[in-house]
């Protein structure tokens, strides 16, 4: 039975993000509840769009969160539960299953949270992935390393932003690392390191249909930037053969991973060795590192806003994509040695957004001509290194 009352959305985010999601829920007439971490109680949340804010003590076990949310649900009906950040997806899926609410359950959630699960699923659907092996059976790993030439990467199944990824050059290098990881080793996988360009595709999905996607290429692979230090750039690809092949593999992967509705940020490598596209990873969330702002600059579409609209529609109401613009856009971001770097020396009219964040410098660029964006990124990168770049190897979060 449906009642004539506003839909109540419970957003969960233990990272401060998703302002536009919360605002859009409010604009659409929803009651908006936000569950966050105690340490973010006083963060700059869009308070005018939040009806109630709940804060969780650090490290609260999942069972206690289920109890706490069920307690809240005694006195107000909750219609949707949405995790705004990657690390809250398990909590949200557990709660949805507990309360039998629509949206992704635990099995599907794992396809997006566990790099092993997404690889196995991709393979089952005939999508190319770098040759990999789970870190489960040592004889299997030894066999793998004698048959799949290195180097390889040992990566955590559930991290983001290139955290914890280690390049392994020879079998003798791997075993001591596994030994050191001890019981944690089975939360890793080993795969072939494939040098090549890294792409990201940011999608809006409604009832299993990819209704929008934006295809971009990182200037340097994110691992190089995160672990080696450097300037992070990305560039929205113009329509053409390259973009079309990425759209196609993105559509295939989203079907394989069974995303019903929402947004996705998928990454692919074009391997130098054979020129083919390989699936790297896919998250059911908005891409980090100001990708949202770059996509909005190119198209006028806000991934956060559309995600909110699709969640509210919940497959029961029709969803319609807003009209789109077809500009080119780019993004440049770097750690800065200055606390508040002065970017006033950069004043090209293509700068549509200046990233304001402690110890960071960065812009979102927009122009009708993709060549102009590429030229600006090429010009700005060495200037950023000189003007801002920190000496310490940076760990940009989130560049995933
Ligand atoms: N198999 C691989 N071959 C080459 N580079 C890789 C491989 N796996 C990861 N990388 C590099 O590491 C980065 C992070 O890996 P990814 O699987 O996307 O994990 P994360 O969730 O940390 O972003 C990639 O963007 C890419 O630069
Ligand atoms: Mg990644």
C-alpha cells in the first residue's frame, strides 16, 4: 500500500561528499536523513537540505548499525537507503536486505566492492581482464607465476585510490610479502601488470540501461600519480571510435555486474602490448577527484543530481535524462606545497572551476574544442610541477 507522504531517503556517508545528492533529494520533496561518522558531525553538510543528521561512533559493528537504523525506522518509514561513499556500500546493502528495501543487495554490492568478484563476473561474461589469480591457494599462485609472465601487481580486493597496490617483479618477491600479510593475504589478488593508457567511464544507469556515459582518459595512470607523485589530469574524449569502444565495453561490464540503477565509475586499460581494452574496476558511485565537476562542465549533467533522481524514482516512476551540452572538458589536480596555493597566475577563460582544498591546486576546464583542452593541460602540467607540486610523494585521495 502506498501512502501520500514524501519519500524518506536515508543517505549513508562516512566521508564528506554528495552535497548535490542531498540537495536534489530535498528539491524533489523528500525527507532527507543523513547517517555519517561522529567526526563529521560539524562538517559543511548542506544543512538546509537535511531533515535529520545521525552520527555513528567510530568502528561501530554493523549489527549495531542495523539496530540503530531499525530503531529510527520504528517511528518513521524509510523508503530508500543509499551509500554515497564506497566504504558505506556494505552497510547500506545490509540495511536494505534487513529492511527489504529496493536497491542493491549484498550479492550485487560485492561485484562493485570486491575486485576479485568483479573480475570473475567479467570473465564469465567474456569481458577481457588482466590475467589474475586470487591469493587463496599457494600452488595455484606458483603455477600462475610460471605461466603468466610478470611483472604483476598485488592489490587489495577492497581498497581505492591505488592504496596498497604493490608491483611484483619476480616470484621470490611475492612470498615474503604474503608471509608478512599473514591472514590478510586472502583479501588480495595478483594480476598481470599491463602498461597502457587508463580510461574512466562515468555512467548513469536506469533500469539496467546506460542512459548516459562520459568517457575520459587519465593523463598518467592513477598508480603513477598516487605512488610516484605527479600531476593528476583527465580529459573527456570527443565522440569517435575510441570513445565508442569504451562505451561498448562499459555497457557490457555494467550488464555483467548487474547494476539496476544508479551511477557507476568504471576504469579500463588499453594495453600497449596488444592494443586491446581490459576491464580494471568498476564502482557504483560517483568518481572521486573532481570527476563529477569535469563531467558537469562537459555536459551540464550532475552525476550526483541524476543519481538522486533515479533513486527517488526507484524504478516505479519514469526517469528522464536532462538535456545535455556537448563540450569538451579537462581536469588538473596536484598536491601543493603551499597551504593555500595562489592560482591567480592562471586565468584562461576555459577555467570554469577552481579547486579549493588545503594543500591542493587544481582546475576544471571547459571549451568547445577538445584540442584546446589538451593544449591547456599540456601547458599547465609542467607549470603545476614548478609552481605547486609537493616534494613528498603525494597520496591523492580519492583518485580512483
Ligand atoms: N593490472 C594492472 N596493470 C597496470 N596498471 C594497473 C593494473 N592494476 C592497477 N593498475 C594501476 O593502478 C591504479 C589503481 O588500480 P585499480 O585497480 O583501479 O584500483 P583502485 O581501486 O585503487 O583505483 C590503476 O589506475 C592503474 O594505474
Ligand atoms: Mg582505480
